[in-house]
C-alpha cells in the first residue's frame, strides 16, 4: 500500500508530465511538417506571388554577384521583374551580371560599386534617393574559411560583424525611407539557419545572422507598408560554404531560389525550400538542451573538411570545442 502510494503520488505524475511533454514535441513537429508540405507542394499549384506591382519600380540587390543573391535575382527576372540596381564591390562581376541580365531577360540595369566592409553609406544613400524602390534583396554577407573560437581570429570576426551586422542593417536603413515615401514594398533578408541558435566555432557568424533576422522582423512590424521576409536556409552550394554541387543535405542556389521566391507574401520567416524545412524540423522535435549536443558532430566533420580543403592554421587547431553543461533552458 505504501509502495502504491509512492508510485501514485510521485512517479505517476512525473510520468504524465514526461508523456505530455513528448506528446507536445511530436505534435508540434507533425503540425509543422503538414504546414511545410502545404506551403511547398500544394500551395504553388494554385498560388503565384504577385510581382506585377514591382515591375515598374526598381529592385535593389546587395550581394547579387554570387551564390544565392545572384540566383535569386535571376529568378526574379524570370518572374517578370526587369529593373535592377546591382550593388557590389567587384566591378567585373557586377558588369558580367549586368550584361547577362540585359542579354537574357532584356532588363534595365543600374550598377553601383560599393564595398560593404569599408565605404561611405552617405554616398550610397544619395545614389538611391531618387530611385523608386519597390523590392529589396539584402543578401550581402561574409562567412568563415575556418571554424575557430571567437577571439582567435579578431580580423575575421570584425569583418563578419561589420558586413553582416552593421553594413547589412545600414543598407536597409538607406532603402526604408525611400520605399515608404513611394508607397512601400517588399524586402527579402538572407539570413541563415545557423542564426537560429548559438553555434560554437562560428560564433560571430551565428550571432550576425541572428542579429539581421531580428532587425528584419522589427522592420516588418515598424513599417505598415513594407513587408519583410527572412530566409534562414541551411547549406547551399556556394563559394561561402565551399560546396560545389548539391547533395542530400546541400541544395544548389538555383533549386533553392525557385522555391524561396514562391514563398514571398506567404510566410514571413522560412528556410526557403522543402529540403531545408525538413532539416529544420529537428528544432521542433528536440529541446535545445539535447539538440546542442547532437549537432556538435556535424560541425566537427565540417571542421575536418575545412582543414582538408584549406590546410591547417595554428589558430584553427587551437579551436577545441567543449561540450556545454546541460543547464540552459529548453
């Protein structure tokens, strides 16, 4: 009787709490799965984003000479947008993209050579001031060659924080008053799934992507006539990730943007494609106190891959990850 009482009043309630929590996690994951299946497989059958309202206005693109930014801009051109302002630091790349868009899509192109690490935003603001901006793709960003502890490579940390945080946010700050003055518009911010939770060995990059996601979400709530979508993709085969082709977990830029562009006006924050959304379901299924340990082997494999690609550097070899104590919130 005493044993039964202990079970009844102690273990039984605890077991119900655990069961309820597990049920909640599974239910949340299943509902999210149903949602992404609807968004990426069912909705595109009968819904297409309306880009006609931006056709006579200019689309401003930062970071559009490579990777996702370039592919996204070309997909917009396929969807009917014909007026682009390309902002980049490499004159040859900017010129090549300009020629390609003019030749293949009969687009009108303006260009502006600008280094987001070291340049004058007042001049950029003056350049943009008389342009009727309707759509903004903010895809400028830099990554890491090596996985290192924060502080082991101050120059790389500074570059990431300056370009991905300060300059990326200031670029949107240049566009916002112009867009509002001309009736509003759409901004798409290229963030990253690595900014959803703090990731060791890429601390500055992870934090910078979290920062720009937060800024984008705040802008969406602050401006009634300006919509902001945040893209948080996983691995895409670009120069930044050092993947040259797609695989089971890595998508190509072209494959990614075809799905991502179709979500404009549908969701405010998304991984951008079905593959990455399914990968992100793991965030729904596991609490962070467990997940942070499960993802460590993935980044250690990536660390070895970077050594193989680029060789060894002293600071990189010192970057030994230590598993955190399980004391954080779920």
